[in-house]
C-alpha cells in the first residue's frame, strides 16, 4: 500500500514528461515540422497513426487539383458545379466554406486529415501531433470566416463523421448530481451541423434548441464562438445553452467539462473561440419549449434622395426602439449605399395577425410619402407553425423559394439551406467587420447621432444591423446565462451587432477563370474600413464578435473578449501550456507567428 502511494507522484511526473515534448521545456523559438523537414514523421509513423484511427487517416489534396491541369475536363466542371453546395463543401476535408480573404488567408488543404469517428480517434490524432511537433488544426462545419479551420502543412482533425444525437427528458451533468434541477437536453457529437440538430429537436421532437441562423454551420464551432441564431433575442447565446461537453485536451486526456467538473474549461469553451483549448467531441445543450409561431417580415424600401434616405434611417431607428426592441424580434436590416433599406426580420411567439399589426404603422408611414419612398415589391409579413421552420419537406412544398436542396444523388431529403445564405457559399472575402452597438444609442437623445453615423457609413458601404446578435432587450434569464460565458460582456448591453462586409465570387488561385480579382478586393477592403470607421467614431470602446470580426483587428484580445481575456488566458495556460492548439487571433496566439508554425521568443 505504501509503495502504491509513493508511486503516484512518480507516475504523475512521468505522465507529464511523456505528454510534454522535449522542446516544450526550452525558451527559444520553436518551429513546428513541415513535410519538407527531416523531422516530419516517416511513412511508417503515418501508417501507425492510420491503424490507430481505424484506417481513417486521409492524405489530402485539393478537390480542385484536376482543375489546375484541365479546367475544361468533366471532372473539373463537376467539382465547380458542386462548389455552390455547402453540403458538398462540408463533405470535403480539403475545402472550406469561405474560399479565402484578400491578403489574409486562402483555402489550402492540410497534409493529412484524421476523419475522426470516435473520441479515441481524436485522442490518437492529438497525441500524434504533440509527439511529432505538428501544426494541428480542427474542422467541423468549416464556416470560419477567418480561416481558423484551415492550415497548409498541418494535421487536420476533421469531425464531420461524428454526428450522432440523443435527446434527454432530464439531463444531469457528470458530477452535478444533486446540484440544480435536471434539464431537458440534447447531446450532439461535435461534427453535427445545425440543420440536422433542428431536424431532430424541432421537426421530430417539437422542442427548441438555441443554435445558429445558417443551418450548415457546425455545432462545436458556433458554441465555442458564443453563437447567435435568429431567435437569440429570446433564448440567448448558443454557448449559454451548453450544459456539458467532452473535450480532448493537449495532453490527450478526455475530460468532461460542465458547471461542476472542470468548470473553468467549461467557461472557456463557452465563447472563448474554437480550436484554442482542445478538441470538443460531444456537447449537451439545453432544449426549451417550442413557441407556437415563427414569423417573418421581408420588405425593401427605396428612398428617392439622400435626404429621404437619412430621414428613413432615423424613422426606422425610432420604430425599432419603440416596437421591435423586445424578445420577439431578431435577424437584420441592411442600409445600402443605393439608398435602400432591406428588412429581413423574424419573430417568435407572434401569429400572422400580430406580426401584421406590429408592422402596420411603419408601412403606413412609408405609404404616406410616395414622393420619397417606394416599396420594391409587396412586403411578406406572415407566421408559420414553429415546428415547420426547419421541416425541409414543408418548406420545399410551401415556400420553395426560401430553401435550396442538396441535389447530389443519395443525399438526405433534409439537406437544405436558406436561399438567403447562397451568396456566402464559397465566397472570397474583401472585408468582414463587426461592432456591438450599445442600447444607449436607442435613447431619444442619441438617435440622431446614431442615424447620422449610419448614413455616413452607407456612403462608403452597406451596413447591416443584426438585432439577434446583441442581448439588450432579451429576458433576464438569457442575459444572466450569457454573463457566465467567455464572450465579450459587450454583448450583454448591445441591442445589435453592426456588420459591414463585402466579398467576390469563390476564388481559387491557380485555377483558370477562378483567380481572385485582387484589385477589386483591395478597393472593397479600403471602403469597408472607411465605413466601419464611421461607427467606431460613435462607439470607440465597443467590442466585436470573434466569429464575425476583422481578420486584421489589432486589439483583438480586447475587441473579442474584453475584460474576460485574462481569465481565458489562465484557462489556456492550465489546459494547453505549450500551445498545441493555435488559431489566428485565438487565446494564446500572441506567442506564435501568424501561421502558427513558429513560437516567438518569450517576451
Ligand atoms: C455562411 C455563414 C453563416 C454564419 N451564420 C452565423 C450565425 O447565424 N450566427 C453566428 O453566431 N455565427 C454565424 N457564422 C459564423 C460561424 O458560426 C462561426 O464561424 C463558427 O465558428 C463556425 O463553426 P464551424 O464548425 O462551421 O466552422 P469551422 O471552420 O469548422 O470551425 C470554426 C472554429 O472552431 C474550431 N472548431 C470546430 N470544431 C471544433 C471542435 N470539435 N473542437 C474544437 N474546436 C473546433 C475550428 O478549429 C475553428 O477555429 C456564420 C458563418 C458563415 C460562413
């Protein structure tokens, strides 16, 4: 017995030494191995990894490789056609949903991918990357705008095949027995996308779960970035709905994280940014009672002059503050340089009569000034039974223009996506920036200055206000839950997230006819900078949403996490002291070169 007790510290010491590669102890710069380096693992070592992951190691090349040599070939044309389908892109370990960002990053396959089926596969891949000093990258749905699930010369852990789900009537986290009441919940493997979760939870089980608006976004990526869906103004952030996760940390340990077990790690993955703290393999999310109705308000108003447009902006802000600033209304409006206000808003808990009543005064005001304003077409203002919102069969039959189906032979009937998201499939970003707008801007005495700033920004670029991405106006329980996450506290008092973004068609350098137009891209980027500067003048201390933030943000720690950053750094230091997990502008990334291959000299 004494011998056993004495052996424990020795075992712990040995485990730590084995888990920490020799180079981690040094102070000097460290370079991760690339395929051209002598230290790159031999074919025999890759074979060993392949056996350890049940034959699921894939040597990657770009699906566009054929296009580089024969752009007219049938094979290439087939790939190019498929690049319009987010499900196809998601099924390719060598592609990403954004094809790149000018002067920031371009989509490039990793050297190898482990197409993980189980937690054990993830553990094997993490251990292999750590032991061989490889650049490691994790991809779920592949929707990162900033390219954080993309790195050439890396080993990719690809979770696409991990997508099982189970619903619970009364979930209790491990170690939380007797603490708080059991919760209705759904457990989802990390590679699942929201469409499949909504299908299981809402369409089939008649419950609600807080996920993302775009249905092909990955569950693990969205939760770790905080995450907003169309109805977050009522249900809060997606991260705040997390009850428990299983996560493989840099030492290869499989850990449970919840409010009772590893609570700091749990807090960190709720909004601390994906790909920085470990590989999440499984998540359990709270489910809620489904409201009876989801509604929509779609209208496009054209102003006849600059002065009329400025007037319209001011009037809409007042209307929003008086009538829509509550848990019922989410999604967005866009103010465009062409003097157009495009409304794409959604509601929860209101039937068709109620949504029509809400919008009538504003529509009457528009109709009262025909010399200044015209409606592009008849507005669509209506509700549908909530259970059908993500019901692919229902949507295809009743509102066929709103969804697009995955037409590949054999693809599941539920594989649809919002037509409104089509423009983002594969796009090449020129710029993408956001800022949280404090609710104080809706105060009577701030509205004019706010409208002026919006108008000034629209002289440079279109500005969208996403009301569901700010929690001011949400019920207290949603705000309290979001307070206990790593997301920037600015989200709690913001009534909207302003997004200014621009992009060109999908671009793939080296592929004839698909190369990016860099001149246009840089021109767009400069105009987006100028437009956003008008909003920063108004709210110089505001934060920005990590998933929808500027790749070039200089003060990213403060902008993405505000006062939460030091606490997030402490979580990183505890669970990944050697920086195995790196993403651009993720926690701890200041210790590494931009590409994550070289550790910078300690400061
Ligand atoms: C078309 C489009 C629409 C969007 N709509 C919304 C929206 O409605 N609301 C919103 O809040 N955001 C939205 N986003 C942003 C999106 O939610 C985030 O980019 C999110 O992180 C994407 O997750 P993913 O798994 O799809 O992407 P990925 O690129 O696969 O992952 C994103 C990040 O998370 C990491 N990651 C992924 N899986 C894991 C895992 N299992 N363990 C650890 N790290 C992991 C990756 O390494 C990467 O750093 C949208 C993005 C796009 C492109």
